[in-house]
C-alpha cells in the first residue's frame, strides 16, 4: 500500500462501517484524516471527528472548511456517507425517494463542491465515491437504493471528465453486500435472520459478505499516489458478483 505521509484526507460517513475502516486505514498509512458524520462522538484520535449533515449545504460547507483548517488543506476526499432503502418501486413513498437521493447523490455533490477549492490547490488530488454493486446488477427489493447508486456511478464518470485537467482524479468503489452495521440492521429485521444471511452469502461467488476493511483497502488504493493514472474507474469489491457466472455447486 502506498505511503500517505503528508497527505490530508476527508472521509464522510466516517464514524462507522466502511467509512471508519477507511479513515483508520488512511491514518495508519500516514495521512492526517478528518471524519464527517452526523454523530462523530465515537471517533477517536488521531482522527478528527466533525459533525456534518450531508443533506444540508450550510452544514457541509462549514464542516469542510473546518476540516481544511484543521488539516492545513485537503488532498483526498472520500464521499462515503449514504443511507439505504428496501423495496420495489411500489413500496417507497415520494418523500423517501427524495431523502435517499438527497443524501446518496446530492450529499456527494455538496461535499465535493465545498472541497474543490482545496483539492485544486493540491499536488495530489483524489476523490473516491462509495458506489455499489447495485449500480451495475439488478438486485431484488432495492429499486430506490439501486437508482441512487446508479446515479453515483454516472456522477463519478462525469466528475472525472470535468476535473481531470485540473489534476483531480475521481473514481468509485462498487462493494458487494458488505458486513456493515446497516446490513446488520437489515438482517435483524428479517423474519429469519440466519436464512437471510445465508442467502446474501450465497449470491456472492466467494460465498461470504465483503468486509469493511476490504472495501477500505480498495478506496485507499484509488486515493493513493500509486493510482496516479487511474481516473473514471469503478472498482468492484464484490466477491466476484459482478463478473462471475458459476455453475450451481454440486451436492
């Protein structure tokens, strides 16, 4: 893994799950890291925990400015904050559609917009968006969530084209079903949590959920100087779900 010494990183949704794993990894590799979250109270040093609501532009602008002040600038932005939703197109009311798209898509827009002046001043500027396998594969009961992540994938490509000549690389990771607190809550709410977990494990060719640390490692690569020629790329971390088509296992 590349050395991040001297680089300054901002991670949204960084108090738990993939965001926290990413913040800790970047810090361990030498970066100075600020975390934005609705509840950063559990964020421990050396990470800098800052409260922000990515659904509110004023909150985002204030938090990004504070992060840049604390770190002395920004080199890396990880747009990870997001919320989930279950159901078909019949199941989610308009208000929920507006809320999920506002957080998952416009949240990235708000944070990036606020960070761009700092990133333009960096000699090593990188943005990594947390997308999902839901952007590229049709998953049942995920219409709203999939629509939001499809938008994130398109947004990533558009941002990469817009900012490549400014020296800002933009990529995204597409995790499969990850073993995160949000997935844990979905499993707890299922009629048969053990059967639901087994089904989620089985649909990924490697036979298990993706770990937050595995996704963090992919994010760190895309954010690192080692990926200096990588932009406009979606890196799947999905246990083979996107590309592999296995025959049924023999009993």
